[in-house]
C-alpha cells in the first residue's frame, strides 16, 4: 500500500490519509480519532462547560460521541466519558464494550474510570493528564483493586488538549 507522494504505509490501521482544505494530510489513527474527540470538547465552549470531549470507536466506526454537560444538565455524572459510554451501551444493546476504544481529551477521573472498568472498555486513549485528582493511570496501576485493566495510551494531541482547558479556566478568572 502506498500513501501520499509515494510514501509507504506499512500498517493501514496506524495511518489515515485525509483531505483537509485541499491538502493531503497523513496522521496516526489515534490522532485522527482524538481530533474528533477534540472537536467534541470545542462544543463545550459554546455552552460554558469544561471543554472535555470523548468518542467511542468499535471496528473502525464511531459509535458514540459526547462532551461535558454537567453544568447544563446539573447532573454530576454528565462527564463526556460517561455520556459516551451510555450512548455506546445503548447503541450496542450491551453493557460490555470489550471491543471498543474510548478517546477522550482529558485523563478520565475516578468516576469515569469506574465506568470504563465496569463496561470492560478494551482501550483508552487520552490527550492530557489530570494532575489535580486521582485518575485513570493511578487507578489502573493498583492492579489488586480492580478486575479489568484497559490498555492505556496517553499524550495524543497533548498540547492542544491541555491548552483548551487552560484557556477555559484562564477566561473564567
């Protein structure tokens, strides 16, 4: 298989070729899906929510997409990740999401990590780390306390995912 300008693509699952404004763009598949999660996070800015977006992918298809709506709905559980998990479970008519990948712009919090473990999501890809609270990486490291350990990939679009949150809180002050 060959890519743009004769480049060789050894693993099509790791590469997406897209046309953006008339330009051919080649990117890692995780970057491709994180960009979509990031676009979900951008929707939060219009409704004054903390900008976090999430999508769930199964068999190379997006089956759920959500962004934070905690302030809008006045529901403590309305985080992007939990909303995406609920949508995916509803679409698949199953609480088991064991062949799915969750993409989220921010490392999942304690509550969202519980939903990830409970729904048996196979893989989690996040943009920027959560440094203030206990979050997914620290929870998964304690292997004795949980019965499911998703594969974790971090740092995808880290700068962009971090900056949107920093800018949001800077503008709130």
